[in-house]
C-alpha cells in the first residue's frame, strides 16, 4: 500500500488562499481527525475549522473537499484543504497531517500517481509540467492538446496497425495448417510499413517544428569583439541588460534574455567576442561562446557594415554548418551598402529586418496552423527509434527474410510506440520524468 502524501499545491508564498492536498488511503481518516465538520459526501465543499485536538487549538477556518477514489486527480482518495494563505498556517496544517500518518509528497508525485492509476498516459502527464512552464499562448495551446489526450490519439492507428501485423505473423507461424486465415506475406508487410513510416515522418517533422514552440529557439549572438552584439541584445530585449562600451572584450560571459516573436520564445545568448587573446578570463568566455554555438538552434553572426576582417572570415567558416543569419551592424555609419544582406543599426534600435528574417526562417507567421504533435525530446527520440526499427523490418522483408525474424524488428518499433505512451514503462524512467515537476504536482 502506498503512503498517503500531503503537500501545498499552490506557490509557497503569502497570499489570500493556499491549497493543500492529501492523496492516499487514509486521507479521509486524517481529515476526519482534524476537521470540525463531518464529511458525508464526496465532491461537496465543507466550511469548518482545522483543529489540533491534542491542544484543542483552532488552526484556521478552511474549506474542505473530499474526492473518493477513483474520481480524483490521482485516482486515489483525495482531500483538498483551502486555507488562508499564511505559510505559518499552511505549515501547521501539514504538520498535523504528518503527525497522523501522512508523508511529504515528492516532486511530481501527485501526477505520477495519476499516471500509475491510469488517469492519464505519459504524454498527458508530461504535458502537466509543460503547461505549467508554458511562456506563450501557442505553447499553452500545444500542451493542452497533449493534456486532453488529442496528441496521444495520433499514435493509436500506428499502434493498432503494428499490433495487427504482429498478431497475423504469429498466427501464420503457429497455425500454418489453417487455410482460412489471412496469409501475411513480405509484400504485404512492405506495403503496410511504407505507409506507417510516412506517418511517422510527418509526426517527427511536426514534432521538431512544434518543439520550438514548446521550448523556444536558442539564439546565439556571435561576432568578434565590439561589433555590437550587446547593443543588439539590448535592442531585442528593449532594455539595457548587457553592458555596452567601446572597449573590445567587455562581454566576458554569456548574457541571457528572452523575447516573444510571433508566439515563439527566443532565448537570446549574447556571447563573448571571439578573438585570439592572452587574457585568461576573456579566453574562458571565448571557449564558452564556442560551446554555445554548438548548442544553438540559430546563430546570428554580427559583422560590421563597413569592414570585414580576418576574424570575421574565421567566424563565417566556424558557423557555416549552423542555421545562421548574417547581419551587418552599424548601418548608420555607412553611406551605401557594399553587398546584399540584412543591415541593422543596433544602437538606434533599427532591427526590423532581422526580426522579419527570423519570422521567415522559422515560418513563425504560420503558427495559426497549430495542431497536436509529439514534441518533447523523449517523444521525438522514441519516434525516431520506431522509424529505424520499422525501416529495418521493411528492408528485411525486401530481402525475403523469414517472418519470425522480421517480427523481432517490428516488435522493437511497436514497443517504442508503447514507451511514448508509458505503457509497461520501466519505473526508474517514469521517476526520472516526474522528478522534473514541482512539489505539489
């Protein structure tokens, strides 16, 4: 039997109201021992007092709601206590619950119990945390699709078709004497897997695009010292976050900021200017810059509009394999443009052309076409694993490998689909996923 858990599920700050949740078999027993009203019906709200019966002290006047299993968030007996938002009161109520047999909830434990109780699959469970962390309206919509089960439904036809193929192969192998059973041939497998692989390719493509909506775009501002990277960061943020001076090498560490462009969060990273240097601190900053370039979804390479130095050419070569936008800064200092490209004046906040290029590159103007998609690292990774296994099975069928061997690759793909939904998932993996949640969820 699992312990009954208790936690504050609203932020641990002073406020008008705080909400405390109990979940587990003795939730009702605990509240009956500390609440002045008798709770007779589930899903009803009762007004009364939380009382320490040992000292006969009233702790607070509260509202209590009891949810009887399985009709609760976790699928277990649950009690929710709405108290006044003093952390002193909250801690006293939680201490009373602990004294009567409850234990403190761990990160994500309420949602983990909901998952184990079958109240939601793993895609829905992950969406709870993603929804809490959503920073844009588009990200919120995307994770609501997952929370309501719309995203999981994308996998149903694929899972069912793979199950049908595997079942038919097994019947053909185990009962070859039955002539009235449909014969599964390599040709049928090839045809079926071609269609399934096309569906998975679409899911992966949509997932990678919508991952940017969910997590934002990591943007590295790169250039040699004193080309205006920090001025560009300040212009994008519309605030003076980065220190700007005429002294090369002013930025020694990565300076971060966030903006919203057409519903996408741009996670901006202003990096130290890259150049050869004998300054140990500046050299550390340069090495950090190179690491940021590797991890970035987009590199904005900042050059000066009136000159191109050898250091600039090295940066053009260094970033050539990255998704990149080259901008020519300090347009206000030149009389004419020497070459085609995007010209800006970061100091004068004239960066419209750059924003338009980002919008075009990532098709941010098409966000109104948002639809359910599997977009977490875990989900996309398992989709790719499924595709690889099914492609291997298709190749085996094309080479006339026996059905029992093809079934091994098919089963690997089928299991990867089930892993996305969390069906028969390993306990240690689910615990790792829920450890990212806040306490109280």
